[in-house]
C-alpha cells in the first residue's frame, strides 16, 4: 500500500502548485523576518504598553476575519486569481506604508490593512489548491505541503531577521513588500501556464459563461449565506475550531505573560527555545505523523491531536516554574498536536466544501481566527483573576468540549447541495 506522501503524488503537483509553495516560503519568511519585531518598534517609537499593542493587533485581527470571509465568498463569483492579485497588491502597499509610518493612527490603519491582506490570502490559497488539483489524495498532500513550507518560512524568517540585524528596523518592512511583488510576478506566469496546459476551462483562470439567472441566483451572497446557515455540521465545526485556536494561541500570548510575571529563570532564553522547538518539531514530524495516521479518518486524527493538546495544557499547568526542560517538554507535546491539527483542519474543510462553494467554505473557516484574536484578552483576564495554572487547566477542559463537538459532527444535518445546485 502506497503512502500518502509518495514521490509519485509530488510529481502530480501542477507547476502552479510549486509556485504557491515557493511563494509561501519567501513571503512567510520575509513576513516573520520583520512582523515579530513590530511590538518593539511600537514601544520604542511611542512607548505603548503591552496591553495597548495587543489591543491594536487584536482589533486588526477581528476586522481581518470579517473581511476575509466576504472576500473568499466573492472569489467564488469573480475567480480566485483576481482576488489573489488584489490581496497581493494590498500587501505591497500596506507594508511599504508601514515602513514609513510615523504616527500611532498611521500604524493602526496600516496594521489593519496588513492583517486584512494576510487573512484574505490564506483561504484563497487553500481554495485555489482545491481548484487546480482534482485527485483527493494529491490535493490533501498539497495542503499538508503548504502548511509545512509555511512553518519552514516561519522558523527561518525570525532567525534571518536577527542574523541580518533587522530587529526593530522599520525600513525592513520593504523586504516583505518586495517578496510579494516577486510572488505576484510568479503567479501571473503560473496562472498563464496553467491556462495553457489545461484545455478545460476552470473558474480560476477563466470564469465559465453564465446566464443572467445563474449570475444573480447561484452566485448571490444571499443564497450562499442561506446554504451556510443550513449546514449545521459546518457551524459546529467552526465553533469547535475557534475554541481550539483559542487554546493553542495561549502559547503566543498568555504563556509568555505568565512566565514574565512569575519571573522564571533565564526568561529570554526560555522563550526563544520554545519558539524554536515549536517550529523544529512541526518541520521534523509533520509528514511522519501524516504517514502514521494515513489509515485513520480525519476526525480520528483530529481527536488524537486534541488529546495531545489537552495533555500539553495539563503539563503547563503543573510544571514547576524553575523547571526549564519541563516547559520545553510541554511545548514539544503541543507542537505535535499542532502538526496533526492545523493541516488536517484545512483538509477537513476541503472535503466538506461543494466545488461551486469552495471559496465560501474556506472563507467561513477563517472565522477560526476569532480564537486567535480573542486569546490575549481572554487569557489575560483569567491570568489576572485566577493565575497561570488555572488558565491552562481551563484550556484543558475546553479540549474535552472540542473532542465532544467533533464526536457529534457526523450526526448534524447538512443541506442537499445537489438539489440546491439543480434549483439554480
């Protein structure tokens, strides 16, 4: 029996897929080369507190989630490539302005634009993979590969930022703008090649000719929202994954605040080691775990990941403050959970989405990011009133709730997509 990760499946990737992978690496690498130091820049220029910086980023994230959903739904109507060009141009403009911003208001506006561009780009890329690769197993490998290469970029970017002395340099945002300009050139060439190499018209490169009734009916936002509201399985899945992201995001915000307030020994070394460990574990284990779990259903894989995530939260809750390697061990378990959960979530949405609403479904999945957006606020409130150990025990309890929600998914009603399409 062949593995999902066989070389033959990689060979089936179209050229446009390889462009997406390369582009994701250079853009994510350049993005994380400079974005993690944004808080440093805001503090040094305007002496903003951690709460004020967090509020700016959280507000931008919430706005970006809403815009991302609307944009992804729109991509089903006007084509994926047009919106990808638009979000790429928005990236270039916003990061270029960010390199020159000199007021708090300017930063707030431009950070929001950057967040919108990011939130638009990710679901569009996932939906595009579903459009250009018809074989299910190859498509799932492509999504796993995209997640892998994004993590490589996330791991390499900050290291390069420090290596090249870009820490806190505002002008370094031009690097990200330049990377996206280069990617747009590659995408233009890739879309053209994909069009030439495929005789059948597809909705990415050229929209099929539609009657006025089809345009006003099948592609109407009202009808799309109606379908999403009827899909109880999708709604439960979104709620479950918002909780999952809320739990996971505590590592990026509340855990660091907890360690800082508790004045753990070697704090900076510990934080750097946790970030590096997280990226290293994901890069080194993702495809091994994929092979080991290839015989399991998607729900079973996700529930295994959730059990690992729950165990990591319990570990964080009981780990002695001075036990350096204890913290690293908990992050290793959490990273294994991430390597299973995050790419599998994209594959899950891809399997649920009907072809003519793929963008809408991936756009709806962008609501997961509400978990990330609300994590700093929710985690901070729990830290202030109950303390760190309680925060992670509550997170572990939420894992149990998410496991239950996944257990009942298949029992929830879904709309009849064939009937809805026939009614168009």
